[in-house]
C-alpha cells in the first residue's frame, strides 16, 4: 500500500492543488490496485523548520517521500528497474508540470519496505 507524503511550507499548496495531486497520483496507482490502498498526506512545516543546504526554502521547495509497503521491486532485475524508473519519471513529470514554471525545486524519494 503506497503512502505519499508531501512536505511544504505553510499555505504553499492550495486545497485545489492538493486535490489535483491526490487525484492524479491515485489514478496512476489505480491502474494496478484499488484506489483505497493509496494514502496521500500533506505536511506543512513552519517556515523556520524547512531548510535546504542550510537555507530557508521560503515556500519554493517541495519534498515528496513515497513509501511502498506492498511492492518490492528488485533493482537487480531489468524489468523491475524499468518499471520503477517509469513510475519515477511519471512522478517527476507531474511535479514539473505543476511547479517547474514557478521556479520551485522538488525532490521525490522512493522507499521500499
């Protein structure tokens, strides 16, 4: 069951943007599993609690952590590596399309357990 956690500055994303991300990302997962397995959370960190390279992010950085508790891709297997790369490319496109023109930086971390 995937858990996607977004970390942002307060009010960096509107309710509409959060819903859009939740809908688009859940729809992708729903190609492979029931949508109710997908959990998406938005964590707003106080402005004085979100730094990158020792510098405040000032609402221009987005961190996404993706945990897959029921999927185990073996990166030593070419097919699994291809599938994981395809998924991460999709996530990168979703973030770039929505936030790239704003000059935001973002990172997506993928964890398997």
